C-alpha cells in the first residue's frame, strides 16, 4: 500500500461530486425536496453520508468559507489564501505515517481513502481571533486511519505536519512561523469520533485555501489546531512540537480548547463574531468547548482548564 502511486487516478475520481444538485442548491431550495434528497438513494452518489455529529446551525456560504481563511503559508491576510493557494500542487499527494505505528510508510492519498466512509460533518469553527463559521466538511474519522496503521503501545500523542514548499507557498518564504506548520493532539483527542480528516467541503474536493487535499478538523479547539494540507502524521510518546504554542507559549497553549472563561492575553474569548452576519450583528456568546462539551469534557476531567498547558 505505502508509497504505491496511481498517477492515472485523479483526485476527482476518488472524491465524488454531487452530480444532481449541490449542497448550496439544497440549502437554497425547498426544505421538503432537500430532505427527500438527503434521505433518498441519491445520497449515495454524493459519497458523503450525513452524521449525527452535525450541527443544525445554518452553514456559512461556500464563498464565505473559501474567501475568509487563515493559511499563513499563503500570506497573513484573510483573502491571501484564496488569491495564492492555487499555486499548491495537490496531485499526487502522499502522507508519511510514522513513529509508534505497526505499518509506517508513505501512503498515497487514494490508498488512505480506499476504505474509509466519507461523512458530511457540519461543524462550528471558532478561531482564536474571536470569529466563527459553520462549515459542512466532508471527511472521515482520524481514528479509522489510526486503526489501519496500528497504534503501538507507548504512543500517547499524534503529531501533524503541513507541506513546506516555499516555491509554491509565497508566505512560507518569510519567517512568520518555524515552518513547517506543525500541530499535535493527545492520543485520546485524536481517537475521538469528532476528530476528522477532511477532504472536502460542500460536497466538493477541498479548496486549496482550506487545506487541500487533506486537513485535520478538531471542532472543540481553536481553529489553529486544525492543521491544513497534512503530509505527515507521527505517533509519539512525548508531547509534540506545535507551531503556535512554540512561537508564543503564553498566548497559545498546546491544548487550546475553546473556553469563553479564559481570555487570550490580548483579547476576550467570551464572545465571537459569526462571519457573514455583518458588522452590526450582535456578537454571539462563545460556548465551552465550542458547544461540544457533552462529547469531549470528560477527556479533561481533573485538568485545570484555566491554566495554559
Ligand atoms: N498549515 C496551516 N494550517 C492552518 C493554518 C495555517 O496558517 N497554516 N491556520 C489555522 C487557523 S488559525 C485557522 S482559524 C484555520 C482556518 O481554517 P479555514 O481557513 O479553512 O477556515 O486553519 C488552521 N490551520
Ligand atoms: Mo485561527
């Protein structure tokens, strides 16, 4: 499996698009028709099945999600990724999986996707900068991939790395962060069913600016934990290097769970601005664990959540 390329199989072949009607049209269209389409056999052609983990909050539009981005490898402005990320070559793509696993190797993306179930996961995304969105991701549980490669005894954390290609990433030519962008999770967080590797949104292959072709999504943590364009996943015994935690440890903890009661040193985290609602819309209260407390709070029992770890 590892390292076997199938250059004749393109990304479009392995990520089915909505042939009959896309999600945007569904949302804009009549509710009854939309519900029928979701429940009916046509759903299979989407490739992504609905999930009980999805929120019923209204998703942001495709245009909002793809034009207001953080992806510093392509610039620090919110619209820089939309402008520049087309330079990233996403085919072919492979992810090196190594460290404390039974089957380390260089896995082609098509091999990773061969036997996973793609689901639609409509999640809130809360950036540490105090804005939020609702995104209909398409992806699969990271736990499925970890099971496939076999997690060894002694593994306690999972480290992730983004591609580092200064020739394709104009922002990565500047020392904004200690490239490559790196992130990490504790093993139980990585195995949690809410944690996904996303390969698309709105039933379309992941737009480059949102982390094509495969990115992490951890909805109860500040957005910077959800690392984009992943090329390496390493199972480790020790807490891995995380880029923002490393660059400003007093501002960005390793855990960085969304918490309205713990302010960032330079701004409050109590409320947030929902992208698309306009400058005069009231700010929304930020929810503990970004609204996922019922699912995840037990993982942090005994930890002092007011502390930066
Ligand atoms: N490699 C990489 N991953 C990244 C970032 C980045 O700059 N580089 N930005 C993070 C931040 S701060 C946020 S809020 C989310 C934004 O995801 P989105 O642009 O798809 O909404 O991506 C995260 N993942
Ligand atoms: Mo962010």
